[in-house]
């Protein structure tokens, strides 16, 4: 009997040890999920200021125990997997001719690949942090922030980018998003990482001080040391929000001569119909009627979504929509397909008051797997076995300008909203207002809301008014402070007109780009060498 009890206790002890060994990984995954809940559909933006704390503590403490495998990988999967869960909305792709099971496989591959990639980047960050265990806490916070911003910059330079820490604050915390005017979205990312790092360092020192109190009778000194990091974290959080509030509170000049009344048509054509004859008939009808309605309201121009008319440029002139432009003489920005040899582009065309094409912008950031095959030499064969789609779409040039009868515009088509450099470059080249044309019809409502949040950040960073037209929602007008003046419903047909203003201001970010990240990296290297000299 006693042997059975001993054996049972031994098994329970082993189970307890296994649970304890898994606990750090579970905590890392849970805190990553919390960070993922900061964006739509939940929008708990405030969690971003504490959700990194558990991972920071786990990385530092695991390194102290000589454990070289901190659970950062699961944090990355938790954050990016939850934030980008909307990717699964592309299934089923039967409307594109992809069978149900291959569609599911492609969907899971897309979602899994981007989540794993997020885990890889977090692992790299943790590997750097592990090497900093013997350093001062202030140096860990500085280097940890710099490396995080550097990794986000590296990731955003590639084709697979969306879920920056910065976008966790949009659209709910517009005050802090205004820091993007100083050095782009990495300014907001740096603020979030630094505050989390200081709280984590304060927590670890609090725990160490408690242990010291049990040994020493000296109480006051450890207490002062404990509170320092929490006080700095609180002070930094308040100061950064005050800076953002000052930027947010600046008045927006609205001279009458710069006014531009823009109309938006949200056609609400499901993607499963868009490429059919019935879908094209509905598209022509909805966008033509919407254009005529807005023209009668006295707008200066009408903006349509990405691929509003899913036909090639050579066929546009025969459409009822272009005929309406010729009749009414109101400028139209029409989404359709451009041609380049045997390939095509997703394009936005400017039709002047005579119904002539005077400018064209080609989408330069294509959706991976949806519009092209990344690493085609490696993945091309796999995808082609799963899908009958043939890829002939090509990206536009990276240095395009988009001149209109009302001056130069900043153009963006769909996925490009996630790439701030696209907007910064066009603003620096003289872009006076933003035209964003998208089609998010194949996703759930959380994705277009995140998309809207991205466009809000771009409007703030460039200090520009923005008009955003989508196929099924959410279309919107946004002012330079990121305030949404109007937003459409979802899966609805709508037209709306709003007055925006052309601006020629240049924020620090527009002038100098992301200068904060290289500055943080330089300060980190300097701090590292200074610390080595002192030691």
C-alpha cells in the first residue's frame, strides 16, 4: 500500500515538473495572444503596454538559469497568429476555380507561414536579449528597443508585412500614433517596447529586492531601487502621450482654395461574382449610377475601389462609366487592370473632364500567394499543384508619381497601406492628398477595419487628408489627425461625398524618414562599449 502511494506521489511529482517546465511556454503564448487582441476585432489597444512584459521577464530569467531557449517563438506565433487570423477568410477560393481542399491547404499555409515568420523574428530578438543578461537594465531596455525596431524595419522591407506593434494603437489611441510624424511607425513601436521593458525590469528588481529584504534588515534602500523603473516607465508613458497630444492638438489649416470635394462609390460586388458577366454588369451599373449621383451633388472628383471594373485598360473607353465621365465632366479615378506586354497590373486611372486617361498608378506591393508567388523557385511548384491559377500579374514601379488635374496625389492600392515608406516617398515628392483604393471583399470584417487603421496611420504620418474607397467596406474619409470623418457600412452599397484639403506640409518623418531606428542602434553600440570600458 505504501509503495503504491509512493509511486502515485512520484507520478504526480513528475506531472508537476512537466507542467512547471511547460509553464514559461504557456505564459509566452498567452501574452502573445494578449498582444494579438489589441487590434480588430477586439481592439484592446491598452494591452500593448503590458503584453510584452511576461516575455521580457521570461527571456532574461531563462538566460540567468543558463536556459538558451527562451519561449519567444510562441509569443511571436501568438501575436501574429491572432492578429492575422483574418487571413483564413480567403477560404474557400472556389470562386477562383480552386477546389475546396486545396483552398483550405493554401489558406492554412499562408496563415501558418506568416505566424511562424513572426516567431522567427521574435526568436532573433530573444537571442540578442539573452546575451545582455550581465548588462545594466537601462542598456537592456535600450538595446532591446533598438533591435526590435531594426527587425520590424527589416521585415517591412520584404513582401510579407502587416502586423507592426505600432498598429496596435490605431485607431483608438490617436494621440500616441502622432509620434509617427517624428520618425514613422517605429517611433510608436519603440515607445511600446521601451515602456514594456522598463516595467519588466522593475518587476524583476522588485522580486530581487523582496528576496534581499528577507535576508537584510535594511528596508528603505531596496524600496527606493524597486520603484525607480516603475517611475521611469510611468514618466515615459505620460511624456510620450503629452508629445503626441501636442501634435494632435495643432489646428489644421483649411484654406478654401485648397478644398477638394471628393465622392466615393462603394459598389458592394462580391468577389465570387466580380469576374462573371453578371458581376461585371452589376459593377458597371453600380459604379455608373454612383458616379452620376455624386456628380449631381457637385463633387470635383469620384474615387472607385481597386478593380472596380475588372477589365483591361483597352476596354475601359467603351464602358458606361467612362461615358458618364464624358457627359458630366467630373474627374474619375477608376480602378481597373493595366497592361504591360503579356502581363497585367492592378491600376488606378485618372480620367479628366473629357474622359481621357491622364495618369495611371500601378500597384507595386502585391499580396503574396494571392497575387504572386513569393520565392517562386521554391514554392511555385507546390502552389501550382494545389491551384489551377496562372500568375501573370506584375508589380508597378517603386518610384511612381500620380499627377491629377488637382495636383499630385499619394496613391495606394490595397495591401500598400501597410508600407509607410510608400506614402512617405510620395509625400516627399509633392503628394498633397491620399487616394486609397482597395478590395477586401474576400475577408471577414476585422481585416478591413485593420486596413482602415493602417490608412489612419499613413494619414497622420504624412499629415494628409485621405479618401479611401473599397468594394464592400470600410470606405472612409480621414483628416490629417487620423479622425474618421465618415466610414461606410460593411457589405453595403454606398456613395458619399466629403471635402478634403490639399496640403504641402512636410512632417519630420516625411523629410528624414525613419531616423530613430539607426539612432537607437548607434546609441546601443555606444552604450555597449561604454559599459565594457566601465567594467
